[in-house]
C-alpha cells in the first residue's frame, strides 16, 4: 500500500476513533477492545485504495476536501431517499423553507428509481398553475438529464433567480408521451391555511403544508368560520390533499385541536431521543361536530400523521385516495463547520400501532377525483305540478323551492371538485344523524 493511501486510511480510522472518544472517556475505556475489533478493516482498506486511485489516476486533480465531502454525500444518500448531507447553502435554504417563504418552482419532491418524483405541487405556486401533478416523474431539467443527479443537485437546478424559466420534462401515468412544461421561477410564499364556508354552516379548511404556526392559523380559521356562521359549525371538511408534510409539531397540534384525549402519534428508533410519544389535551375546537378529512396520493408525512390519528380515534372519516406512505422521521444534525446532516432516525406509528412507512393511510371511503359534466338539460321531465288540474300543495305556494338557494353553487362544486362535493354530502348526512340522535 502506498504512503498516500496509508495516510488516507489512518485519517479515516482516526475520525472513527474520534467519534468513539466523544462518547466519553469512561465508556470508551470499557469498550476500546470491542470497538477496535468491530472496525470494518477490509472495507476501510477498500475505501483507502479507491481514494488513492482517484488521487493518482483520475484525469484531473481533485482536492481531498471534495473527495471526502462526496464520500459523505454518497454514504448518506445510499441509506434511503430522505437522508442527505446539507452544505452551508442547503442548510440555510432548509431553515428558510420551514418558515414559509423561499425561491423556486413550488414543488415538494423526492427520488424514485433515479428520477425526481413530485410528491405534491404547493398551492398557489408556479408549478401548480403550470399543471404539475402529484406522482409526476421529472426526467429532465432543461437539457440536463435527471438520471445520475442527487436530489440536492436536482433541487439546486430547480431553484434560481425569480423570473427565469425552467423546462421540466415529465413522465405521467396514463400519458403516452413525456410532457414538456415551462415554469417561471418565483418567490414561493406559502400560506399554509385557507378557509371558506361551503353551505348551510358547513366549513372548509385547506392545509397545504405544515409549518411552525399552522395549528395556530387553523384555529383562527375555524374561529372565522364560526363567526361567519353565527354560531357552531355543523361540520368541517379538512383538506390535506397534495400536502407533502412539514413540521412534526404542527401535525401534532392540528390533530390535538380535534381530539380530547389519547395518543396522537409515536416514533421508534434506535436511540432513546428518537422514541417519542405525543398525547392530546382536553379540547375540541368543533365541539365534536362531524369532520371529514380529504387525502390523496400527494398527502405525505405530517398529513398522514393527522389522518392516521383522527382515523384511529374515529374522530373523522377519511375520504379520497391512499396516501403517499412517508412514515420516517428526519432529524437535522448541525455540524461544526456550518453544514448539517439530515438523517432518518425513526419511524412514525399511528395510535393503534400502524406503521405509515411505505404503506400510507387507506381512506375509510375511497373516492377518485373524477370530472363531472352537467347533463343535457334540453328535456325537462314531467312532474305532478305540470299536469292539468293538479291539486294544490295545501301548505301555500307549491312552486317555491325549499332548497333552491345555492343550487348553482352545488352544481359548480360537483363539476370543479367532485371529492369535495361528496365530502360535503357526507357531512350533511352525518349532521342529520347527529341531530336525530339528540
């Protein structure tokens, strides 16, 4: 072995030994022999050989710092799609992203088979307006093939100066030819909570992403709906479709807002710090009014925590499509040089012990998002009121429509968002049942 490769091996072994020493001198003294015996000497020798070959034979000279950083990146990216090394710029971008404002296209992405997979487009962003959909596979960024890029490299290309355009080449299930979509980059400002009144004192709250203040904003949104209704809501639709997740505490707090007691979610990992349990506190902002949660294949991570908790406690009916299935916990571990490691440290479990990982949440009522068209209304069916000499109603003007108000809005809702339309119908049925049981 050359002196250069020997030095590289010694440096690496020294780093590993230093990690062991940081545990504590007492513990290290007891386990010194065991640690030495457990070091993968053959694998370290292979690493040293490769390091030396690159230094000696690669077509260009490469700095040791670059080689070692790339080795760290590869070591982490080889674990799972969510573990990664964050350089100083990426670490700062991550911190900005969780605050609710960042630059780019507005897509939450992951890796699948070497390509960038769209987990969900973020509401009111260039990507959503351009027609990017959950489940799309991005195979090319402008003229750059995605195959062979790390997720961080791909994200770096997608982010850029606001106003500049990026062409995405996308493979979409059910579409024969790849799609080319041009998207103009913009400053992405994520308003994670929106609300509106649907009809007859039934509310709608949309959460597009879980941020540090999402639960607080949701409680305010429900309060606004109650104020608009002039009293308690008869029911609420909580829309988590295409919500890629976000901050764990935000998901726990949103679940807690509808639960009065019990376990919300727990995590399990190898170290004690990764074993956490979160429980609900006494209060329900809806006063136990019916709740329907909308999900789809773009609902991931924190969205699945909320859906799973409310489903296990039978507090809500989950409607839509099976969710994404990201049930792992990533911990950001800052390093001394301003970089960080994003490392998968645990798995999420619902209150009943179901693992979300690679399974997702199966809805109570599976419902596809179909397109509904209005039927041809050129022929009106004959009714009793159309017959000559028909009897009067007996209760006044029988021509008055008892539920005509808002019918155009209902038809429009069925055509524009069929899943939401059916969720509203379900809420009405639950509300009627609740009234009858009083």
